[in-house]
C-alpha cells in the first residue's frame, strides 16, 4: 500500500536522484513531514524553556500521551475501515470503573482487571454486531454506546471517583512502574504501536480492512466477509479502550467515571493529522502515533510557556484543520495533474 | 450571408504535466449538425469538450462562437453563451422534482424572495411536451429511468437556450428502444437548428445519427469525415492508426463437458424458470435488452443475490452459493459490470487490487508474503498487458481499459472454471476491447467456460458459440452457431412483447 510506495521511493531516491530529490519525495510521506515538524518544535521549545529537555518533563509527557495513543491505534484501524468509534473514551472509563468496583467488593485486582477487559471487548462486539451484521451506521451505533458506557460508569460510581486503597504493587507497576528508567506504560504503548503498525501493513487479516474501507461492495464481491471484518475492527477498538482504562486505573489508583472524556475526538484528530482519511482505505499506525505526539508536544509547550490551558483546544483544532487543508491541497493538485 | 459555422476551434493545445492532451486541434461545428467526436480512451475527447464547456482552459489556440471570440472562464459562462453539456454520469439532484432540477440555481421568483414553483412547473411541462413525453414535472428525479433522467438533462440545457448540446456517451446505459427515442429527440433538435457534439464509442450509432465525424488520436485531430463518404472500417483504422482485419477471434468449434447446469431458476419478478448449462471451452452469451434479467440471473447464481426456486449443479453435484466467498471457493467468478462501484478498490494499488481474491494463496503464517504477492501480480500484468508505471500505482490513475484488465486479472488469479463476464468491454477503447476478446477466447481454449453478458449485439454475435436470449425475466430462446444473427436475437429479445401485442 501507500507505505510500501514510500519505502520504494526512498530507496529509489537514494540510488538515483541525490539528496534534494530524495528530500522532496520523503516530504510527500506524511510520517516524515510530521517527524520533522516534531523535531523542529522540540528544538525551538528547548531554546525557549530549559525545562523541556529534562528527563522528568519528557517522561511525564510520554506517560500522559500513552493513553490517548493506545486509543488512537484502534481508531486508526476504524478509520481505515471507513468508520470510527465514538465510544472509546466511555468504554475506557467503564472498564476502569468495573475493575475498581470489583476490587472494592473484595475481588483480586488482577481478576477484576480481566473482567473489565472482557467488558470492553463485549462493548466492542456489540458495536461490531450492530454495525457489521445488522448494518447500522457506525456514527449512531457508537454514539449510543458512548452514552451507555458513560452512563453505566456514573451509575456504578454514583458519579464520584472511587479511590482504591492498598492496591497490589504488582498492579500499580503496569501504569506507574519503570523498567531501566523507562515508564512501563510508555513501553506498553510503544510495543502496541510496533506490533499493530506491522500487522496493519503486513497481516492478511488487517489487509482486509483496507479492502472494505476502500470499496465495501467490491470487497464483498471479491469474497471478503465484510460483516466479520467490521465486527473485528470494533472488537479491536473496544479492547484497546479497555486496556487503556485498566492502565489508567493502575497509574492513578482511582477509578474515575469521567476518565477519557472526549478521548475519541482527540484520537480522531491525531489519526487525521497522521494521514488517515475519514473516507476510509488510508492510514498508518505510525502516522497516528506521530499525530498523538505532536498534539501532546504542543500542549506541553503551552504549559511550559505558561500559556493558559484554555488555549489547548483552540490550538488542537487549528492543527487539525491545517492538516486537513494540507491534504486537500496536495490531493487536489494531484487530481488536476492526472 | 450568414456563416454556417457555429463553433470554430483553432489550434487548441492543452498540456498536462508530462502529457500533451491536445495538440493543435482545429475543428468546426456547423449550425444544426450532429457532429461526432470519436477516438480511443485517452485520445483527448474529454479534454476537448471540457475546454469547450469551460471546465478547462487551453494553453494555446482560440475558439469562436458565432464569429465572436469565445473563451469561457468557467462552465457557468459557457452555459450562458449557449453550450449545454449532458455528462455521462448524470448531475441531477435525485430528491428534487424534474422542474426543480431544470431550474436549479435560477428558480423563478415571486413576492421578492419566494420561489415560484408553479411557473417552473408550467415551463418545464411545456418543454417536456415538446419531446412527447408524458412525464409530470412534479415527479422526483430518483423515480425516473436513466433514459428519462437524460431527457431531463437535455431539457435543462434547452431551457438555458442552448445552441450547442454536448452529449457524452448518451446511450451507454439505454435500452434499444430508449436509444431510438433519444435519436428522435436529436433529429428534432437538429431541425430546430441546434448543433450537437456527440461523443460515443458505438460507431454504428454514430453512423446512424451523425452528419460528420471528427476522429481524435493521441491528442491530435486525425480527420473530419462526412458520414456519407466513409465507412466504419475507415473510422476505426483512423482511430487506432492501423486497420483491424478481424475484430473477433476465431470461434472454437467443439465445446467440452458440461460444467454448470441451471434448472428452473426463479426469483420473483426478476427472472423465472431459467434453465441452461455452461460447457467448458465455450463462450455462452446471455443476450436481451437491458432489464431482461440477464445480470440478475448471473448474480443470483454467483451468490451475490438470492434466488427463490431452482437448482444449480456444478460438475453434476447440487450446489448453492450463499455469498461470493463460496462461489470463489468453487472457482466460479463474476466480473461485475459496475467497474467503479463494485469492482475496483480505486484508492489502492494495482497489486493490492489483483491479489484480493487470492489472499489465502499469498498468506504465510498469517502475513502477506510479499514475494508471492509480487510474482502473482507480475504474472497477470504480463498476461493481460496492463500498462502501468509500477505495481504500486493506484488504480484510480489508470485508463478505463487498464482498469478493466485489473478487474479481469483478479478473477483469473483464482483459476476459474466458469467465468461470468458482465459487460466486460463497456466504455473501453477499441484496442483494449480486442485484447480482452482474444484473451476470452484463449481462456476458453484452455477449457474455461465463459458466460458473456453484453448489450452490444456485435459483441455477442462475434464472440459467442451459443446464445441464450431473455426478455422480461424469461428465457425466450437459445441460438447456436450460424443461428446467431442480429435478426434472430432481436426477434427473441422482443418475443414475449409480440405475443401480448
């Protein structure tokens, strides 16, 4: 797919056309452009504030973006399918709340976390069943699930966060521990990105998502089980949302019913910045990860530069629209040149 | 004295990055003439009409309309100056009425700001009557047949006082009767002094309705010929730059064993009591007018749509496919007639498109084996001679003929035993068409049974060893060998109607 094209052009560029032409082609790749922007932002930021390039700041920022990042991994696949999952933020909250409530009623925290994971999977399967087999619209279905999961979280907690005292250290480790100085939650996120990026490029199962996202009818006529593919994708987004919920619970040792508020919107924004298209058939996990990093970096910059937090949403929106505009103009010019 | 020339085009050149789409093209359209524009895909027909209608601007050259300099900056300006363009794909709003579509963007007004629907209706009604249609201006466009939608498009152009009407492949989805009706309308317009620029792949129609023919090849005008002084063969040789001796490959005399047998297949009003068999090594034609139920039968057989009654036997064993996957497992392939909506993954690479039906063969340990993927793709790109810059090229950027070949490639990749081909050469250029025809015969010679559905009679007659004719969901006859003539097919295609009359 596209990413293979990118690799090829890079190889060819190095062989034949020298550095300038190579750079020109590399910039045609969304991932490369994003990477350069992120590096530039970091350099500029480190001049303005000495706090930026400190281990503490970087690791806090990284832990903070890991949650949004894992959700964005699932969202990328949903966007490639030509849909999206609005319920991920709520499912994330629900899984944390389910695990928390079970723990408070005396269940072992690991068992509680497992049950919470199953809950998240179930939410995904229900979305998938209605979208894939019944044929409902993903927007409406996941909007409904968003409300249901959020509502269930409030009902279970009576609206206030549950703090979980005396939780096992082994459980706290996955959200708050470190291995060789690296936060475990970040390592888990990086692992998920690497596995899923590879799988989206290379695995036959996820290749089918591109077919369905590009042309559902043609996919069905070519023998692809469209219902199964759709169900699978929403199962994946639900599962990743639940994993995020459990990691967040471990990090804060608090089950908050309002966790993951508008995480779905941040994830969609990050994926689109990373090159995914709402009309399906396009997108990479690395691209989305870079999108998440860019948004987190900008927020971090605003905090370090003492700009009011209220600017965050405003700037996120501006970046999102700039990315879409960039897409529009590059695609439009290639259309005219056809 | 009044000049007979309405539109004069002089030395128009248009260059797209890397391609000279039009090279010094000059031609003239006279008042009240039907002027055909023919040429293979990529010859520059679309670019030329896009320049005439103001969608594109030429790099050099000039045009005059009624001896006045004509350089439309956009389609709207060309409309105001009297150029009407009926596109191949309709640009109507399906939820709105005929009258609202005709007056779209310029509804008559009353009381300052309110739209005067009544006036729009009356005026549209007047125009509709001129074409002897009994359509109600209040009917929603989505309820109309494609032929009637086309009439709405023509009326929309006429209501703008158009003097040159551009028709782009107007008959590609019309039935024979609807085509005749359209020709009536064209003759009528002509007698009123309206000029028509007629773009079509179907030369027989061009010869039937047009006065002069301009042939484009590789962006240049080859010649403008008067229909009276030329022949189809001459036009074709001008189009391709070589004469095509035999259009169709030689037929195969002896078909093999029966592979697929269909007995008494019925599905509601779509088709009833259809029985036939497909033998290896033969091309079986499914003929009939559009709407006769030909595609419906094929789609039901291949598991895409349902059927209510009847049996299907593959190699003597009773089977029923519930979806495309099952049909593919039994090596039954259906090449759809809707290339863009059901056939191709336009955003994805050629490679990805071709392997979609062979995911199992190219998978190793759950991963796509890139080596296998590439060798499979290369094999079919060579067999079908697909012209492409690389395996990674998006199908979107290929010509119609090459897109069609990609679709054929994906079905050849499953090694089919029976291949249903629904309008396999619709809207592609003569060269690619001939290549596909030869390929079909070659597949046949290797023992594959092919079922060809086509609305082009010459294609059915030229390609098929046996033809089944349908009308209104019923099989009205079967023709073999020498019996396959235009007359016999047409007689059967109208068979039931005759009985009623």
